[in-house]
């Protein structure tokens, strides 16, 4: 199984921030990136994103394979945008400047290139932030942070349970897959679609069954230890906010506000380099 | 003194069942007592325990009659939360009970739920970690811990509250013998430190009796069969009647024809007064012989200098070599993490060795795929739930043939034959869910057997089973081995299994084979037993105490004698025509 | 069974999410559309929503997709995360009708009903919600995102229709207690 990106204990200023701060940053950052299509803002965000990545001392090897996968996925997506709508950019920016003729009536336009460039950098605003978030946030802190953001603790705790049991389920999965493969049920066989699905069913079925049993055991264990007894709950690994946390939180909110004001100042979320207004 | 737990004419019936599981229970347990509740699976012993912590009837609904009072409270009314402040429960599945992402968080879980402020919480967590000796592991995740360590965390997790009753549900089920021993010692320690009342539900009597127990309550078919001191109980024949295994030295003494007297304190072999039995034991020893059948069949599986590591520099197997002969039935033992499952994964081809070779019938199997090896080497996993992938028994057993494109009438023929061998033929059209645990186990064995493998590897074939089911599964495997000549290797840490059913054991420790000998030799050699996380058999202690020379041979005589007894027994049942075209069928769960 | 939202549901959300995430890497590629393959994890989502109800379904869809994206692809494609929750909610709304846990999911009526619901749910999620979000957030061309959405819809109804139904029936057969079993000779 592919190695997942996972938390690594280090001691940069980013690591020392509370999980709450990082979660708020992560969510607002994703939201800002989703809302703006302003090239200047996107480029600024990329610059910030990559410098945070550098400051976090994240081991490049840990994320490189995932990064390559993202690149590949992005290229495919950009290609298909062009195939489906070669003039999407022209519609957005309201002009058409042909740069090269491909075939038939298909031209490469300046506007299309610029639009696809924007789509591309939009990915890059997020990717380093996700990496940093995953690598520097102690999973133990996450559930507490989600709870502090305002999500009821029962839901927040389900997140902790998910993180707790991913390795266990992964182990179960490979053990079951091996045993079934020895019986002759292969997942990757070059068989017909229906029989491939049936083979996968033979592997998933025992996995699902042991999962259902596990749900029973874990919920009894949690009940015996008083989960859900009170309206609120405290968290062993919650870190109190310190000065740096407040600074980052304030800066994040200010940046988001600024980004949105600048983006929507001219009434459109796109930045158009070709208008004179 | 007022009892801390009192059952008065207590009856309980699960909602989904027709008959009550507990009938008219009358039982008093006093503060500071340590009580063992023993009984076979399905006897109601766990049900009894879960009435005390209110899981019954709050999570497993049903109807109660009579009274149950725990520390002046009625569990049914207090609910699970209400009882959790008084009764701490350590479940059998310690991995399931480990809920936090790290040791510290798991210890804190109950306190978090109580909304205890962080400072106080950290203090109490540290205390619990000290009591259970886990302070060095606070930031470890469960996947970095052994079964024994997880269990310590479970105990710590209930000790953060000042509970007055500690309830252990089969605490030894998933542990190797040495770890089980330290668990029992830890329970004893905690009891003395915290002054709590302890209830242990367990059928592995000898292991629990490693430390003193005040009383043993034997439950059978929903009723209390016996409520007495260990000494009295061991002197009686109640355990045998109820299908619970006696300590081996007690069985051995009974074989010599002796009548065990409670006043000799048979609770521990170390402190038992054996003076009255010495002559009998010696006489019996002289009059029995041990037999070691020597196999001269050609090798079935040869492993030569096998090396493997997951990450460089951390070898899991460092040059393991051994030969298994055709028709042999042997055990592979060693503690968790010693490399047992890595070895079986290498044999089955799930992972590739770094060096060394594996020969099957003299042929190098390295070019064979997992699927091709699967036709010749059958692997039966520990829990049937991890293998069963079809809802109906016939489909499940025939699955391996169906995916290999065997024609349908051939499949039907072979499935029927296999089901008959496995005693499952009468159930052939049942859904798997209607079978008992032991029957499910046999379904998984059948689904491998149907492919007619040359060798079968079973991972912990008897884990979590009581004496009766243990005997049932092992007798079945023995029959396969004897009647069909099937070569069987069992991965286990069940000392009884290796002693009673195999003539040879491979002992793996830290990736090296430290012994390849008869189980009776291994279990009487303290240094090997210790390194393999096994423990010396009490038969050895008995032999030493009775002055038998050499003491290690006593275990051998005992095993040979027992096997002969069992053979005679099964011959009798066969002669009486009780069989229905297979091996004992057992009954289904309702 | 408890009618209120209890601990079992919380645990089902957590462990269900773990299962969903682990199965992220199990895919049967269709090959001709980007980001579109038959995803067995969808069948797990449908099954768990069908057993534990809409809230559990929503959380597994949301959390599972976001976490799976983040852990395996290093980015979270939010416009495809929310539709996943929509599928979970819609299928979960009719828990009682399927009676999977009670052993009722073996006759034609609940099976057909389950499949009608899942087809509608997937249509809402992938032909409406996902493309609209894609257009709003990423300003992607409408014809592209609707085409993608349509293939996702197709893939999901196939995998849920086959695998989800198989799992439901199998679980129902095993979990449901049958009292009229007879030993045969």
C-alpha cells in the first residue's frame, strides 16, 4: 500500500502552533483559494504557501510521490479543459487573441492559456498548505481543535477514531487480501468487469464484517468509560493558544479579508490583465 | 460485612433468545475479595459479568427478574455511565478497548469524558501509568505496543477513576503464557495497592491460579454449579464435568489414581504438600512409557537459511532453516513479533525473502505466484471472520474452486466430500451466520481443504476457544493428519496444544530458531521457555517435587498416557455408532 | 436499538471513515475520463449509510473523501467532497425501508428501492451538485464538468448497484437470524 503522508514530530515554530490555529488557517486558506481567481492574489498565496512549506522543514521525500501524482492529475485536467472548452478563457476575459492555429477551427488563444494558468496555480496555493498541515499537526490535537472550532465533540471524536483505526483497517485489509489471493481470488486480475467486482466483493466482505464487529466492541468500550456522558468534554492533548497562535490567527483573517476585497473590488473574481479600466 | 455485589434469585433472558441465559442466580461477593468466575463458552459467565457493569441490559437488551445490587445500586437503573464510576471493566479485546491515539490519551479517555480540567487530568494519567508500569510509553500509538502492553493500558484506563470493583473479561485470551503470567501478577499488585474487589472471568484456570484467588465460582448452563475455594474445587471432579481444563499437575495426580485432598493445598504446585502422593506418582511413572514416533517420510517443506527484513538493518528473520516431513503435525511457537507470521507470509509468497530458499517436495517454489502456492499450501487465518466471504456455506467452501474455473459438477462433488469430512454436511445449505464459532472455524478449514493442499498452515487454530471447542478442533485436525496424511503446521502460543497434539515444535525468537525439539523438552527447559515467552509446565514442577529422574520425562509419559486415553475414548464413540458421517458436529448458536 | 444518535453511530462514523479511506486506493479504472474510476469505497459508503442512517452517511462521505484526498493526493477537491456527503445523506434517509441489519434486505422490494434511491442520490450529487460547485469554485467549463459528473454518476451507480447490493444482501443473510433451519442428511 502506498505510504500515507503522516505527522512527524519536529520543532519549528509551525509545529509549536496549536492544532486549532493550524486547522483554522487550513480551512480559511482553502476557502480563500476557492473564492478568488485573481492572479495577483493566487501568486501571493503561492509565495506564502511555499515559504511556509520551506519553514516547516518538511522532508521533501515524504511528499514527493504524492506531489508527482498531483502534477499528473493536474495536467490531465488542464488538457481536458482545453478539449472540452478551448475558448473558456475568451468567455471569461471577454476578448480573443489567437496565438497559434492547431487544426480545423481550433486555435490556441492568449486568454485560454492565461485561464488555464490560473487554474494551475490555484492547485499550487493549496498543495503545500495541505502537506504542511498534515505533516506538522499532531493527530491527537486534531479532534480537540475541531471541537474548539465549534463542531460538537461527538463528531469531532469520530475524526479521532478514524485516524486511530486507519492503520488497523489497513492491516486487516492486506491480511485479508493476501489470504484471499492464496485462495485464488485476485483483485487485479485481467478479468471481465463483473467478475472483477465479484472478486473485490470477496475481499471487502470479510473486511466489512470485521469492521461491523469492531464497531460493536469499540462502542461498548467507549460507553463503559463514559463517552457521551456530559454535554462537554475536555481534551488531554489540547494545546492552549499562545502569543504566536493569536498572531497567526489575526494575520490569516486579515489576509483573507484583504484577498477577497482586492479580488472582488472590480466586481469580478477574475483578474483581467487586458482591461485598461 | 455487607456484600459489595449481591445477586438474589436473578434470572436474565436476552431479547433475541427463547431461553434465559442465567437462571435463579444467588451470589454474594464481599469487598476486597478476588473471585474467579469459570465456565465453558456459552455457560453465561460473561453475561453474569456484564450484568454488573450494566452493559446488560442497557446495551444488550433483555429481561431480568430478581435482584442485583452493586454497592447499594441497581445497575439496570444506574445505566452503564452510572456504574462506570464504581465498576471498571477490562474487555477481552484490548485492541478494541484502546481508543486513544496514544497511550496517554487512552489513559485519559474516561477523565476527558468527565470534563476533568487538563492539569488534574495529567496528574491522574501519570499515576495510572505508574501503577501499570507504562510511563516509558506515553506517546506510543497502539500499533507500537504488544498485546500485553495494550492490556496494561486498558487497566490503567479504568484505574484513573477510583473504581471499587475491577472486572476482567477473559484477560488471558489473547496473550502468550509468559505475558499472561505477568498480567495475573499485575492484577494481584493492583489489588493490594488500590484495595479493590476483583472479578476475573476466565476458563484458563491454571494460569489464573498463578496468584491466590479467594473463591472460584463455576458457571454451567446458566446456573452456579459450584462456589468454593480453589483447594476444595481442585479436589472435586466439578471442573471435568463442566468442561473446564484442570491444572495439568492436578490431572496428572488424578491419573495416578490419587484422591486429591483440599488440606494439601492443591491451589499452587509450588506450595502444595505432595508428600501423600509421591509414591503413587513414582509408581505411575514407572508403569507408563512414552512413545516418540519417528517419521522417516520424505520432506514436504524445506526452508533453507531464510532471511528477511521490512526495513534495512532491522532483520525480522535472520537465517532460519528447518525441514517438515510429509504427514507431520508440528507447532511453530514464539512470542508476538518473533517472526512467526513473517515466516508464514514468506512461505505463502505474500512477501519475498531477501535470501534463502523454500522447497516444496524438493522443488524451489520461488517462481510460483501467491495463487499457485495457494493450491499447494493452504493458509487458515486465526479468525474465521477474516476469511469467510460468502454468506452461504456451500458457496464459501467452493469459492477457491469456482475462481479457478473448475467445472460445476466437479465443484459440487468435491465440496460435498469436504463437507462430509468436516462434519458440516448436515448444514450445507445454511448461512454461515447461523453457525457457532467452532463450526465457522471448520468452514474455513474446509474451504482450504477442498483445494487438496499438500500442507496446511494454521494461525492460532484454538485461540479464544474453551476446552471443549479446543478439543473438538484439535481432534478434527488430528484426524485429518492421520487419516489423510495431511502435513500440518500450527502457529501458536497455546502450550497445551503443542504438548498434547504435536511431537515437534520449532521455537522462534527474535528471528532465529532457538529450538527444534519435542514440546515436552521445550516446556521443561526453563531457559528456552523463557526466551520464547512460554512458561515451564507444572508437570515438571510436580516431577521435581516427587523426585522423579529425569524430571523432563514425566511430561512425556503424561502426554503419551493422555493420548492413549483419548484414542480409547474416540474408539468407543465410533463403535457406538454415534457419528453421522463426520467428526462431532457440535450445535449451532441460536 | 437506540433511536437517538448514540455512541454506536459515532463509532460507525469513525471506523466507517477509516474503512472508506483505506479503500481509496482500490479502484477499477474506466480509463477514458479523468478522475473517474469505479470506486468500491462508494459501495461501502452506500452500505454504511444504509445501515446507520443519513448523519453517519454524510460524515463518512465528507470526512472520508476529504481525508482520503488529503492523505493520498495532497489536496482536497472540495467540490467533489460535498457531493459525497449528499450521497450518504440521501441513501441514509431510508434506512428503515432496506432493513439490512434486520435481515430484510433479501427480497426484491427493498433491493429495488435501495437501487432507485442510490440512482437518484448519485444523480443529485454528481450531475447537479458537483458540476455546479466546480463551476462556482473553479470556473471550469460547463460541458467538461457535466461530462465528468455524468461519468462519475455512471461509475457510482454501477459500483453501488452491483457491489453495494451484493454486500447488503450478504450482510442481511448473515446478520438476520433464521429460525427455520433444518439439518439435512
